[in-house]
């Protein structure tokens, strides 16, 4: 981890700082023993002075978006799942791996309430309410027929706002979660025969919660997507999601999808191709 991951990042991004927007802990809803996980989200901010995985340095400030889950046992971190948005960093360096953009490219904001750093224990009832809302949303989107018309889907209960980084369908919306995260797949019917959700951890504390799956789900790539032709192959999606609850609804959602891994399964190395061509 130190030699292959952290050293290259700290060499490329000098004067590195961690700017966290979320920090929470809770028992895992997906296991019988309720193992404890600590989750965090934010940006690593530094001066992009040296190349990173072939991405050209800008010698300007850069923000590397991250989402992480750490499993705690006996006072030690025994397992971690981390996502760093290299595609978002590529876009900041002018090496967009996805071609022409149809939306705005901005830094992902943290919670509008600015209260996502839970360094003190939050009331258990608040976390239970947040977990209930997340479970209801997952049950709704993950178990019913995903072929509903988009208008009907967006009328279902869900989140008010969705925030993503360098990924398709992310943005700010005021309808359901299905609107921002599923428009590309639904409208073009890009992915079919979707599996059930396979979360490894789902937890909440206070008004915040999240989950991850490795993979989160699988589906068949049967339609064009992000300018790429269909292959008919089954593909897995590695996903991290965070949420903020307001009342009895999920008010904000931050999404991390491992797009480099998604396309690598189709024989396309986005990082290598973009660096080589760019």
C-alpha cells in the first residue's frame, strides 16, 4: 500500500492535505455480528507537481476525491475499501477520458448542512432512522423491475439531490435518486439483466449513512454507453454510496463508481488510452 499507492500520490501531489466532508461510524447491517466500520469522504488537496499514473501534472492545485470504509476490530484497522477518483483528476488535468461533456465539471460539495464530521457519538435513534431510509431506498430500487419508464421511476420515493464526481449521470437534481444515477442506463437500455444488490457493508450514524459492494451488482452490457459500443459481456460495478437524511427522506447522495474497472472488464484501459492519445 505504501510503495504502490500512497508514495506515488504523495510524490505527485505535494503539500498534500486531507479535507474531509464526512466521518461516521456504525455497525454493519449486512452481518450477523454487526462488525464496526468507520467511513469517510472528502478530497485530498495538493499541488499537482509530478505525473501520476501517466496523468500530466498541471503544477496547480488539484483535488483527488475519495470515499473510504475501514473495518475496526480490537482497536485496529483490519480491512479497508477505498475509492480515489482518478478520472476526476484526469479531467482537472485536461485529459478527459470520456470525450465531450454534457454537464458541468465541478468539485463535489460536501453536505449542505456542514455537519458531516461526527467525531462524537450521535443519538442511536437518528442512525436507526437513517439506516431505515437507506434500506427502504435500496429495497425499492434493487428489488423491483428496473425497466420502468423514467417518468414513473422518478416519481418513486428517493433522494432530493445527487452529487457525483467524474461519472455519468451525476449532478444536482430535485427528484428521485433514479434520475441522476440511472438516466444513461435506463434511456439507452445499456445494461440489462441486473443482479440483486450485493452490499458488503451498510451502516449509518446520525443523519448520515452509506454502503459499498465489491461488486455492488452485475449486469449485461447490451447497449451503447458513454460512447462505447455494447459487448454483450457481463460486467460488475464497484460502488460506494453516502447519504444524508432530512426528516424521513434521503436529501443528499454522493456516488463513487469505479469506471476504470468497469471499462477494463470490456478490454478498454481508459487511463492508458487517454494518456497515450492525449
